[in-house]
């Protein structure tokens, strides 16, 4: 008899007990995931995460004391292998960009359908990034509106290695991790990244993530 695959171990942090309870019921109803710890603020989330080393941390942004943004930055330092999903009611670009810069792997709106969070958990547990589907169309439309001429350049103009490097960057991997995965030197990865960004007219990681959304790379990687 084959063994059942290991469940995704999740730490759930939200200062509202009712919300946390509902999310726990939703997550624990899935055959491939389980809530293994809970926290009501950012500091408690960090302490519990260090203690149990979860696969995924679902973190409310607006919590007392250490908020979700600060907690995300700290968690990425102490537990770089754990994926952080930001759970929030805020849908504006400022929050999205700050959380991506802080190292969040997923961004899910509390007002979205329950399945959105479940998809995000599975995606980040597999090493990808996930943006709430309510945001991807807006991000794509906004990016095309501001930079349409640049994004008209197709991914086909990139080399296979450049595409691979951009996809991994958009999925949250560091240059060192990409070098190891693709069996390249860090300098070669940096060169592929620079060439790809020059060809597409991209200026930073946020642009790379937006371009990845446009290409459908993040949810389907």
C-alpha cells in the first residue's frame, strides 16, 4: 500500500478569532493541508513559526503590534524556506508591491472566494508565487495601459534560458537559488536577467512579476 502524500503544514495568523476559526475549518477540510499552529499577532506568528517550521504561513496584514508586513520581512530572514501568504482586504498596488518586496509568496484578498486561498496555499507550497485572481486582471490591464509598447515584445524574443530565469525570479527565487536549479553560475544568471529585462524594457522585480502575470506564468508555472 502506498503512503499518503504529506500534508502541507500551515501556520495561521489573524487577530480575529472568528476569522481564524473559519479559515482553519476551510483548510482542515482539505485532504492535502492542515493547520498546525495559530497566532493572533505578528510576534506570536514569528515565535510559533520558528518553533514548528511550517511549510506555509498565512498572515493577516493588519494585526496589533508587529504587523503583517514587518512580520513577513522577519520571517523571510529566519525561515527562508517557508512561504508567506499575505491575507488582506487591501487591493491597492501599494500594499501589493510592499508585500512582494518584503518576500511574500502569495497575496490573497479576504473578500475573495474561499477557493482562492486554497489555490494560493498549493501554489506557494510548490515554490510558486500567487496573486489573487481579482488582482491579476487589474495588474495586467494597468501594466499594459502604462507600458503597452514594451509588453508587446513577445516572450519569444527571449532565449530559453532568459525565460527560465525570469520565471524563477517571478516565483520568488534568489539568484543563488536559480543558479543552483539551472546549473549555472550566479554571474550567468545575472547576465540572463539583465539581457531579458533590457529586451522587455523592465526596470525591476515588480515589473518582472507583472510581466509574469501577463504571460500567465505565476498560476501555471
